């Protein structure tokens, strides 16, 4: 997603119990570090490791980034775009789809769906 | 050159006059160095404040992440092209009027690029991790990203610092030998080491001549590539207003403009400070003024082309950036256009104005003010109104950034002051070479040149 790059201007402190929101899988960014959406790479890696350990492929919907997991309206869908049968692949072929800044040739991985959809029905 | 009064002086007199600045420092010198040192120390204190407290002390915020530091960086890289263009090109075109200007221009190049190289380090979010950019095998599992123009910057600037320092040192060798022969004590030891045993034999002179010509020819592509690489910091992004292929030539032309103007300013200052009125005559200012006119015309054309292609394409976001810039920063835009286009083009057309030292000083200072504003107007408005309207923002510089930029200027001036105290500010051997070439031997009723050689 565009424009979600954030720079850590201040040294952040997380007094208890606020430190519960910190993920144990990734380094907490310190002052002076730029951060942005990484599609929760740590969850993707964890799922890949488990799947390889069990000798199977990742099931569709097994990996949920934090934003998709949190959203109460289930507005965000994440999955394997390369797999044509996954839910995210089917949605990415919807006639409602659009991408941002396509004309710049940046090939973003985020598809947006315009209004009026009935996929949930 | 019928106007050259230097030919009437003896060799010793020329040496004395040009080396007069190498004497023991006067109170005035100490005061100047102290004042500049205080400004530099203040800038250093501000930098340490920023490093310990955080980048929030600067004016940077989403989305304008590049502010005065990058403006300063591009400005000083541009200024560093002074020596290259003036010294190399005039050397290669064998223009005689280059001789008094060479040394100051070459020294300026080295000090400007040194100051410029500080800015990317000052601008880092975690300054203490700057060594991550150096490609050596490490335990971090990190390797610098060679696809990033910021890394090309680092490479180009390092090459340019090394190249221009060598160029300066090569030109200094005969002058260091003269200084060595005339000094005593610890100075003599230092000059002796630096002069590398120069004895002035004809073999040494012929090698020197070949090496200078070669270096002059080689430093030009380095300079062009350095500023093109700095231009690519902007041009390879997709930010509107930056995503244009004209950036490399436009930046190089801007650098030449700013460099030529800075050399003129420097000429006025050293002429006054070291009483070198007979060496830096109105003829030299006349010729530099003509150069300034040509470059200013070229820059005006490049700027016009940039605006005109933006207007012609009428791509919404690009035109929006330009409208925003001309609406919010109108005063700065007008000052820039006056300083870079109107004043130089109008004033430099007239010989009387070109030969007037005061006019040249004012015009050259205004050109550099205009160039700084130009760098600012390229960087900040484009970032303020980037591709996604929901993150449009604004920027104003904080006192930390202003202090650091002023300290950079003071640092450059301090380096130059120290340089002028220890090394001859004018290319002694070049000036005396001209005098030797033009001195004649009376033969009957004519005067024949005493030296045969190509010129």
C-alpha cells in the first residue's frame, strides 16, 4: 500500500501493559528507522516453515496479516496471487478492481475493489 | 596580452607578491578564523543535538522527508563543479586568462565537495550506522543495495573527492617547491614533504605538463557523472516533478552556473584580501562575465524547457505540482528567476558592467542565492504534493537545519582561509610561465620571443 511509510522520529516507550501489542517475532523499530507495511512477512515466513515442516503447501486463508485479522468488517483479503484458485486471486479478477498508480509501471500488489460488490452474499 | 602588467615585473617580485599571503597570520586572520570556527562549532553542536534527540528537531515530516539538508547537499555538489569547469576547460582550451584563477577554483572544488559529502551523513536517521553503506563482508547479513541511487552518490562523491584532491595537489607541486625554498623551520619541513622533492628539471616539467593536461581531461567526465548521479537521486523516483529525463543535464548546467558565479565571488574576495589587483585585472572579470552569460542563457533555456514540457503534457499531477510551487513559493520563484536569469543575462551583456568589480560581486552572489532557492524549489514542492493526495503536507525549515547549512558555509570559508594561509592562492608557476613566454629578447629593432613552444 502506498504512503504508509512512517519514520520513527521519537524513541518510543512501551510501558506495561502497552508492550503487549508488540509482536515477539520482529524487532521493535528504534528511533531513526524507517518502517512500512511488509505484508507481515514474519507471519508468511512462519506459515511457510510450518507447511514445509509438515510437507504440504500453504492453505488459502492460512496466512492472515495483522490488518486482515483485525478488520471487523473483513474488508481485507490476503493470499497467494500466483494461485488462480485462491480467494484473493478470484477477487483480483473482479470487474470492480483497480490499482493505484498503475500508469507509473510500479506493479503494486494491492488491488482495491470499488463499491457495489456482492461477493459476501 | 597587451594589458598584462605582470610582464613588467621580475620573477622575484612575482614570487614575493603571490607568496605574501603565506606570512605569519595577522590579527585579522585570527579573528576571521575564530569567527568561522565559532559558526562551525555551533553547527556541530546542533548536529549533535539532532543526533542525540532525534530527527524531530528538523522540519521534516511525512511526506516531505527531504528538506534543507538535501537542498544543501545538491547545492554544494553544484558549487564543487566550479574548479572543474573553470580550471579544466580553460586549461584544455589554453586560455591565458585562466592562470590567476586556477588555484582558487581547484581548491574551491575540493572544499565544496568535502562539505557536500557531509550532508548525506547529517541527513541519516541513524547517523552512527553510516558504515552500513560500505561494501565489506559483515556479520549483519547486509549488503548495500546497488540499485539505489544513494549508493551511486556515495561512490561518485568519493571518486570526485579523490580526483579533485589529486588535481589540486598536482597543480600545487611546483608552488610548494617555491614555498619550501623560501621558508624555514617547521614550515619548511612540511613543504618539503608535500613538494615530494620537486627540483624543477625540464623532465619534471614535461611530465607535469602531460599529467596536468591528462588530469584536466579526466576530471571533466567525473564531474559530469557526479552531478548526473546526484540528479538521478531525483529522476529515478516516481515523484511528480522529479520523474523527468532532463534532470541530469539540467543539474549539470545548474552546477556550472553556480560554480562559475562562486569563482567570480571568490576572485573578488581574494583580490581584495591579498592585494592582488594587478593579477586579477578587469580583463579576467570580463571573460568570466562572458562565461557567466553563456551559462546563464543555457540554464534559462533548460528551465524553460522543463516548465514547457510539463505544461504541454498537462499531466494532472505534474501540473498540480508546478501550480502549487508557483502559488505557495511565488516570492522565492521570482527571486530565483531574477538572480539566475534576468540579472546575469541583462548585466553581462555590457562590457562596462562586466569589468566593474562591484557589479560582478553582486551578480555572482545573487546567482548563488538563486541557485540555492532553485534546489529548494525542486525538492520540497514535489514532495509536498506527491502522487497520493491524502498525504499532501508542507515543510518549513527548523533552526537546526538552518544552523547546519550556515555552518557548512562557514566550514567551507574556514577551509579556504586555512588553505590560503598555507598554500599560494594563485598558481605561481602558471603566472610565471606566462610572464616567461611573453618576455622578449631584443634583436636589432625587434623583440623576439625568448621561448619557443606550442601555445
